[in-house]
C-alpha cells in the first residue's frame, strides 16, 4: 500500500508540474505579444489626444496632430525611403554574389570571407559611424574626395551593417538546396546561365527578399550613421524625430509615428497575403 501511495504521489506531482508548465507557457504566449504591442498602443492613442502630453488613455480625441504634421517631416520621410532603397540595392548587389561564393566557391580563404561578412554584426553602430567619419576625412585629405555630409556617405556606411543580413539570409536559403536539381537541368540541355536563372535564382529568391527587407528596415531606422556622416541641413526622418524629442516635442511626432506603424503593418499584411511571409523567412 505504501508503495502504491508513493507512486500515486509521484504521478500526481508530475501531472501537477506538467499542468503548471502548460499554464505558464499559455500566460507567456499571451503576455509577450501584449508587452510588444503596449508601446504602439500608447503612441497611437497619444496621437489622437487633444492634450500635448503623452497621456494614456486620452481624455479627449482629435485629428489635430495629424493635420499639424510639418511638411519637413514628409520631406525627411522621402529622403529616408530613398536612402533605404539605395542601401538595399547596394547590399543586395554585393551580398548575393558574396553568398554564392561562400556557398559554392572552392578557393582558399573562403572561411575568412565568411567571417568578414558576419563581423559587422558584432560591431556597435556607433563604432561603424565613427570609423566611417574618420575614413571619409582621410579620403578628403589624401584624394580630395569629400563624402562626409553626402547621401553617398550614408549609403556606403549603412551598407556595412546591412550587408551581413543579406549574406546570412541568402546563405541560409542554401541550407536545404538540392544540387541534384542543377544537375537535372544540365542533363536536360540547360546551359549554366539558364540553370542559374531558371533553377538557382527562383529557389534562393525567398532568402534574397528576406535579406532585402531586413536591410531596408535597418537603413530606414538608422540614426547614428546618418547623424555622423550625413548632412545636418538635410536630416533623415529618424534623425529629425530624435531631434524633435529633445527640443520641440509635440504629439505631431506621435501622429507621424502612427502613420509609419500603419504603413509597415499594411505592408506586412500585403506580403503575407500575396507572398506568404513564412515562405520568405524560412529556409528552403
């Protein structure tokens, strides 16, 4: 009887522990999304509040702050989008061939190239910005090439920390790549160029698109590099918002932030609807 009682007690404790763990997982599953959404909820609600303070919940509602957004913010937004597009294009043009050389190359030093492509991920952005600023100053002294304060300087330095994301995304897309598909296409008479464009590119395209999305988001969100090497008279949107938070903050900033959040949410929904996000970010 004592043995049966002890066995029953062990089973009961095990079931109780399992039940408690399941409840903890359920609570965490609910709490984590709520925690992530709370800042956005606060920003959105503040953008409709009549008071100039970040009050939550707002006592009264208005669209005044949306109408009072300065045209300078929209100009900075267009500038940030243009820089993000250029940075993404540069990172993709350099990153995709690098990824192919890392995956399929057979040359000495391939491991070093792979390590160098990942290295910027471990370097703080402030270090990249200071190094870029100093490098452009030296280039101006040695070769009279003045890049500091130009859009080209921002694009070049943003490409430094966005390139690793493109490379890793494309390399990850080769994780389950079946080389037999290339051999089958060649056996059917396809040239190496046709194999690349009709077999390889479609299979790694999800990784390329994922890397491009990461690169654009990081470029659009960058403050430090744009602040160090950009033109102070033509700030990007993140830099302008950061300055506004220090000297001229009002709820027009929260209104613009709400519009940006709404844009990214709509973009995510469209991508999920027509392209399936899980296919873009999964390994093929």
